C-alpha cells in the first residue's frame, strides 16, 4: 500500500481541521474539543503545535462527531500555500 504524500504546493495545517470541527460543533475552546473527541487536552495541543500528527483514530472520531466526511477532513488538513512552490524552487 503506497504512502500518501502531501501534494506539491500544499502545506499540512492541522489547525484548519480542528477549527472546522470546533465551528461545526459550536465548541468554545480546545478543552471542549478534547472532551468531545475523548482525548486528553495535551493531545489537541500537540496536534495544534504540529508535534503530533492527526492519526486515524482521531480522524475517525472527528468524522463520527461532526458528520464531516473523511475526505473533507483530509482536505481540511492541507492548505494551498502560494509560497510553498517558491520555497521549493
């Protein structure tokens, strides 16, 4: 099974997906999000600070509680960055 790579010109941005789930569920902060996702608050903090990737278990839990499709959640993880192509060149 091939490993999926981030498309060229895109940047991994976990904050976009966390914020989208929070908005969908009308949550006020990361502590409320951690309770809904049933993970410890430091897990959300580590994801936000890009020290822990969004794993399959959390992705599935986000899907279950928010009714976002997995495809939509994965798309939200990526941000098209105009500067990414310039940096790589």
